[in-house]
C-alpha cells in the first residue's frame, strides 16, 4: 500500500516545524522557574532541619535509603544461608 502525498506532506511539516516557535513560547514553558514558591523551595532545600545534625545525614545505596548499621545485609545473609540449606 502506498501512502498518499498528503500524508507525506504532513510528516515533512511536523519534522521541519521548530520545537519552540518563539521566545514567548519558551517563556511559557519555563514560567515555573520564576514562581515564588519554587524559588522559596530551592533556597531552603539544603538547609538543615530542626533535628540534631547527627540525624541530618542520609545513608543511601543506589538512591535507596540504607540503614547505617547494616541490618539489611545481616538479614540478606541469613536468607541466603537458609536458602542454601533448603536446596
């Protein structure tokens, strides 16, 4: 089946159409940057919370929270040990 010429014209138009038509469109797309609530959040994002500094440290592994005492690894090793004994 051959596609009609009107189909190819529409495809060429979409490909050649610029992503942002003018600066006004770009300003609309980035309006959130100038929002006072966003600015307030970004200014306070790195401030320490009301808790003691020792609790302000986040322990993460691969972006997931991890307990600093390694309790999960103890659990995982126990699971591996039990699985080995059952096989």
